[in-house]
């Protein structure tokens, strides 16, 4: 269920032009030859395998590449290269330009997909202007961490994350990645006590964090800094509350009453805060799916426009040594990965953790845990604890999607060409970082051959979107954009919930306002159609008072034979009111 339609290869584009009689019979041969020559100049010997993101770009960039490609192939026919004279080059440019322009006119390829320039308005994500939506405090997290507190936090982590723990309620189970965030919040509270309340860092324990007024002082300080109750404040309170419940469960019998009182006090404090105020302006983070697709195509490092923007020296080095062996090979690999991840997420809006933790089996792709191959096609599957909603109606929840067909070639390019290049960046102590268990390995790797982190994935998405559009979009925001566009277009909440991996109730709670839009307009249209477009009167009842109308309605109901429909009753009312 994809919103973005796949673009055609150069060969498919030519076949579609023939099907739509878009080329005169006399020009079909020369144009086919021109497209094949153009494909070979771009590095694809088979024009049926030359992808859209490689062949489609501006006239200037395309003509420059044709000129450079033609000059490279001067008469060296032994290796299958093409020698083109000036007239042939001119005809090649004209025929390729005609074919692409005609394909756009006939709707074979999308006109809005012209690749964005990386040089027109160079933007550095890290130097972007701040949005000033919330107050950013100076560093106060506890650093370094005392040995005693480190030991306590480690024990807390094991208790929270181990699979089997009879003493732990199910709602206190945490994944390793979740506990990492939990740990950071606890260290911020500890840092506040040291920096702003004068505590000795070596005296800080987990019990200190919930004792007396400490958690309430921290939360009050945090809220006053922001000038309102934000979602961040509620999350900090939730972390402290979960810690208090852990300490209640693990406390000695003579300490439980005191800790229980703290838990109750934290719950009462939460009830006084009310609902948090939204501080993030989503409109400042919003790009349409079609704009995100344009970014995805543009960030791919080997498309014609990107190659056209490289220096002559860089292109010459790449021609001699190849992209993967070039000094910037792993940087190119990261750009390919970003292109693939953005493309995948706007087609199947996966959670970030599913992108980062996706596993496959390189030795036997048919046996991949999350990404697997079956009869030549790629599929995605996740189940149980790999999903936020682990169970549905008492059964283990699972989802499965066919990998988007228009990204399959890019996926295989990543797996067989670029992923091994990232593995080559591993240092000795990093060997094996790509491995999980049972022969499974992480599909997507960073430049050092290890699994992706949440920070790096968000940074890659925001860098790419800001670089080309001036709007930084993170991974989670893409889910919001996808759901908004899909529900607006289809009004189908059930399908949206399936694609998002959420419950229908959660999606309705978040996106019900989209269903409310234009309700009045649709209701008016329905009434006008039902009443055969009769013009409304002042009070909507043809000038008759409501009391009188109710009396007429009761009389009509009593006089009509049993079994008459509401439509017959409506017609009787209309006849009476003429």
C-alpha cells in the first residue's frame, strides 16, 4: 500500500512511449539508439537497468555528462566504448531531451521529480537557525558518574531488561535502547542535584533521586525554565515514577511504606499538572511525501546531477578507480543508505528502531529474520517485541510487507556493493559489530561497520532534508506526514493503523481531527442533495417554528402506514410544507 508510485527505468520509459504512440515510427530507431548510448555513458550497459534517479536531471547537467562521456570514449572500441562525433553528440542530446520531455507530457514519469541541486543554496544542518520553541539549558547532566551510582544503575538496567523476571510487572520491562534514554534522564536529575542544590556527587544514589523534595524540586525547576508544562516534563516525571516503583519492589520490608508514600505523592503531583502544552511547531518540520521523494532521489550520490557537481579531478579519479575504491567510498555508501532509508520510510512508515535493528542473513537471504528473499522478491516482517504493539487480541502481533519494488534494485546495490564497503571500515576491536545472533546481521550499517544509532539516523534524515529544502525532517515526523496525507486522501483509519503499526484507537486519537475537517461542508452537500437542492430559509425549517415542526412530525408518523421508510416520511413533510 504505497502512496509513491515507482518511476521507470530508461528502457521501461522507451517501451511506455511506444505503447502510447509517443514517438513517430521514423524516429523510434534513432531514439532507442540514443537512449542506449546515454545509458552506457551513465555506466549502465543495459538501459533497462538504468534507474530514474540516474538518468533524469536538468538539461544543463545532462548535456555536460554527455559531453564528458563522449570525450572519454575516443575511439577505444576494443572495450566496447562508443566513439561519437560532434554531429552524433548533438543528435544524442536532442533525442534524449525529446524522449524525456515527451515522457513527462504523457505522464510516464513525474515532472516534479527533477533532482535538487546541492550547490544552489548550500545549507549546513548544524548551522541552521534555532527555532526557539523551548529553552535549552546549559549542560547539567552528571558527568563523570560515581562508581557507586554506576553499579546501582547497572543493577537497575539488568532488572528492567532481562527477559524473565518474576518480581517485575510487565509494564516495567524495558528494551536496552529504551533504558539508555531512561538512564540519561536519571543522570540529568542527579546532575541537577549536584549543580543547583549543592549535593556531593559521590553521595548520590538512586534512592537520593526520589527522596524528600528532590524529584519535585527538579520537576518544578524544569517546568519553570520552560514557562509551561511540556511533554518533556511529563516524561521526566514518568522516569522518576518508574524508578520509585522499582525501588518499592526491591526495598526491604521496613522501607516499603516510606517508598510507597513517595510513589503516591508522585502520582498526586502528576494529577496537578494537567495536559502538557505542545511546543513543537510541526509546520516548521513539514515536507510532503513527494518533496521527500525528491530529496531521496537527490541525495543518491551517483545520480547524474550529483556527479555533474563533483570537481573534474574527483570524477577522473572515480573513472579510474571506481566509486567503491575511491577515498570517499564510505561517504558515498552513507549517502546511498540515506537515500534508501528515506525511500523505504515514505513507502512503509516504519518506526526508527525497525530501521536500525532490521536483521538479515547474508549467507542465506531466504532465512533473514526481518528482511528476507522469497522467489526472487524481498519482504519485511516484524513480530512480537520487535513491534510497539506486541500483542493483539491475546495473540502475538506480526506484520509483513513486500519490499517496495521500485527500491529493490537500490536495496541490492546497498547489500552487495556498499554494505561490504562499510564493513571494511571496521577496526580490529570493532570486528563482528554487524552481527546479532544465529547468523543474523544488521542490514544497515554506519561508516565503521556497526549498527546505526538513533542519533545518527535522525541526523542523516535531517541533514538530507535540510540540505536540499531548508526544512529539517526527522524520522518520526515522516510517520506523521505519511498518516496525515494518507488519511486525508482515503479517510481510511484502519489501513493507516496497520501501516503505522499502531492500534486503530491510537490513530483515531491522534488523527481524528483530519476526519473532522470539512464536516460542515460535507453535511451541507448531503442535505442539499437529499432535499433536492431546495434553498434554506432563515431558520432552516422553511419558516415554521420548531414546536410546530415537531407537532407536524408526530402527526405524520401517526398517520403513515406501518413499515414506511424515513424517506417516505421526508417526502410527506416536503409535500406538506410546499
